[in-house]
C-alpha cells in the first residue's frame, strides 16, 4: 500500500474518532449559501417572490487532495397568508446529506421548519419573521474501511488485527433544533429595492455527538448573522449583495459577495432570461466565482472554490465544485401571494 494512501486513511479515521471528543463538530457549509436559506436561518423561509420554492445544492469538495467530500442540500418552502391583515406563515423542510472520505462518514438531516411573518407596515413590504426548525440527525460510517494505529506492526499494515476501538455501533441518531429572527423590507424609488437582516441560533438543544455514546460530548451551538440587499441599477439590471458571519465554538467563518444581474427579453418585468455573474469570498479560505441563469420558474447556478488558504499548496488551488437548481412559482389558488400587494420577499 502506498504511503499517501495509508496517511489518507489514517487522517480520515482520526477525523471520525475525533467526532467522539467534539473536535470535529463544524457544520456542513455551502459556497452557494444563498441557495440554502434554511441552513442560514429558519426565519428566511418564505422570503421570496412566489408561493412555493424548492432548492437543491450539490457540493463536491477536495477531490484533488483525497477522496472527495460530497454534500447535498434540499429544501422546500410553502408560503400562505393568514388572518385578515398582511401576515404570512411559511412551512418548510430541510434535508441535508454529507459523505466524507474513505471511511464513508455519513450525516443525514431531516428538519421540518415553520416561520411566521408579521407585517409592520400597511404601506410597503416590511416584515419581522420568527422561525423554528428541528428534527432528526443520523450519523454513520463503514467500520470495515477504518484503520487505526493498532493495526500497524513491524511489517506494516495488517487488516486482520483488531482496531482497538470500543465502538458499540457504527451509527447514532440525535435531535437538533434551531431558531432565528429576520427583518426584511423594501426601500428606494418605487420601493423596488429589497433588504433583509437576520440572526440565528443553531443547535440550541446541544445535541449529542459521539459514536462512543458519551453523554458529555455535545454539538456546540452556532450563531449566524446574515444580511442581503438587492438594488436596481436600471430597468434591466440590478445588484445583489449577500453575506453571512457564523461562530461555532472556536471556529468562525465570514463569507460574502455580489452578483450582477441582467434581464433579457422584450419586457423588463417579464424577462425571458436573467443572467447573473459575480464572486464571493470565504475569508482566508476561498474565492468563489458564480454564474447563474434564470428562466422562470427555474434557476441554475454553478460555482467553484479557488483555494487561497494554506491548503492551496497541496490542492494546487482547487477546492469545491457546486451546482444548484431552484424552482420558484406562484400557485393557482384564491389566496396566492401573487394577488397580494404586500408580502415577504427578497
């Protein structure tokens, strides 16, 4: 067996075992974070122009260094008015999947969400939203692919030797919960520009996070601050800026950037296509160019992480590839938000 392969297996096995000590407890993240709103903040559910939204993101990371880390996110949202005023309620579902490296460390999330949008103005869209998301998280790995120091002797690696780990099961299930609040409003000429601010508290119940069934090992809470602004340049083009800052234990991450959008067609309010291009920066980690195209009700976006961290020497600057697909539409119903002058949107 080649030395690089052995080292790769050792590192991945170490990462797995560290999950029992709480050292590897960072959340899955996406460079196209703007295409996974519930992962940012459950109170961002329903803040779009439409009645339903379905979004999927696929990420393939570090294929140039070792076996790729593959992650997928799927979220669905449904928004409807409530009461006689301009309030709305959104329900949603977040499904998240991640498979890491040689040992197949797999994490699956199934998280229903609900978000209430309280109207703060009768003259323009201005909403304060309170959202909650919670559900089941399952983690597992393939024990047959794990190697430890106990399996190395004078002659090298011996797969017949026991690995020495006191693991009762290669999987466990926990429960997770998040809460968030956001504010969104229109501004500017004819109220065509949009703004949102949000704060979220993830893992508020501190879910257990140990293959060794150690009750003292918990997933650390994560705090996320989010912001976004969309403003028109003219009838045919606009800018969108978005950013997140998150803190989880000793880890913190800042990501932000901008997209320039240009409409194609005969009418700016009903474009045949909208083209988007721009870039985001994950601070001290990666530069992320993004290209996106809309043809209502579908959107397709592609991005690629260009590594600028200390890992760039090993990865030769290559990082993660992401592909996202979104569906946003109005429903043919009596209380569709299409017929509402005021509704939460961005």
